[in-house]
C-alpha cells in the first residue's frame, strides 16, 4: 500500500517550497494489534532496522502517548519518531508531518 500526502498543507511557511504541487506517494505499512504486549514495537523496530540497512529511508509515526517506544523505534530507523496526536497537535500539524515524510521519501 502507498500513503498519499495531501496537497501542500496550510501550515507550511510561505518560504518553504513543496517538492510538487500535486499529491505524491510513498510506500507505507500500518501495524496494529488488538492489545498491548503483542510485539508491535519489536516487529516495527526490526523492520525499520532491516530497511535502513538496505538503504531505505524509514519514517515511523506513533499514535498515542508514549515515551519509551519512540526511543526504541528511533534506534531501528535512525530517524526521529513523530508522535501523531490529533487532540494535542491538531489535524493540520499531523497532516503536515505525513506530507513532509512523503516528500522526503527516497526510493
């Protein structure tokens, strides 16, 4: 599956150039489980490390309040983990983070 970034977010500064005026795409994986303790973080960290070692750019987004999992996931992906929180950060900010990750994607 691919994630489609929205057309240039409203929250981007005027001096920041979007790479393309239209939507852009990037491979994406959504990992979920019915409960905690199911191994989501371990599997995600393993996949991130594997992809990073194979020269891929890996971006991880975490939903929900957590401070330990992002630290583990950053070790695997070698990139900062972005926590998406619609209530605290707002939908526009979350969309912008996804947009930026897709725009920075390198095949």
